C-alpha cells in the first residue's frame, strides 16, 4: 500500500472513531514520472442513497473530469471513474450533497488502457438545471456493503496534470453521511497528507499519556 492510500485509510479510521456517522474517502491525483496516479481509499455509508442499477464495463478505463466544458442541461459536473474489465458495479445517487463546481479547467481525459488495481470506483458530482440542488452519483463493486473498506488506483500514461486540467489543491464534497477529499499535487510538490499529520499528532499524544502514567522511580 502506498503512503497516500495508507494515509487515507488512517484518516477514515480516525474520522469514523470520532464520529460514527461520518465516512471519508481520501483521493490523491498526482504525477509520478511519466504517469499520473489516481489513488483512493476509505469507506462509504450508503444510508439515504437510491439504487439506480448496475453497469459492467468491457475494458479497463479511467476518466477524470475537472469541470464541464459546455454547461446546458447540466449546469456543472466533475468527478472521476476507475473501471475494471468485467467487474459489475452497483450505481447509487444522493440528492444530499455539496462541493466545488470544478477542480480545474473544464474538460476531461479518458484513458482506455490504464493500469487498474484494487476496487473500481465511480464518483460524479453534478447539478441539473431542472433540480434545485446538486447530487452525487457513485458506483461501487457489486454487493458493496456500507462502511466496507474501499481501496484502488489507476495509472494513466501519456498525460500530466496540465493536460488533464486539474489544479493543485484540496477539494471536498459532502454527500449523505460521507466526505470525499481530493488532493491534487504536482510531482515536485507532493505534500504530506493531513491524515498523516493527524496520525503523527495522535501517536505523539498517546506517547505523552503513557509517559505521564508511567510510574516514577526514586
């Protein structure tokens, strides 16, 4: 497991421990030499979601959309998908959502031959002109049960963040009892994830408590 995905899993655990009703999916998008990596881990609570069917892709694919190029029926739209050939996904949507309208330049990149590992995951945040509020559509491995660990990644070759149009930064979407946090980082500017800092702080506090409880000699 890479550092970013380990950090995401740690953040999800700590967040869940502090608030049982809040689930976190940590997503990282960054350059790694000649490829772009999209990694994610965490858990999803499907409470309040509506099931809308299934989908089975014929091939591996990865799709990243920082923003919608031509608003119309959809006022805005952004998200990503990582698909594995032959793996059926369950599709859900939730009208209880909020988040940024884009995370970079409107447009999209579609890779039909990415290296895909772990769980498939589809996330799309959009606002239809005929609805008062935005909603989220997600697709998860068939039979996914709420709060089950989710972990996967895709490697896109022949592109970079500039081509994708993703702007470095941290973006958060909230939907139902969930938060999806996306960190976009350039290869030369990959920050230590906040979840790692949180973990280090927690370990430091635990050490201090143990030291205070340790019997004194003499």
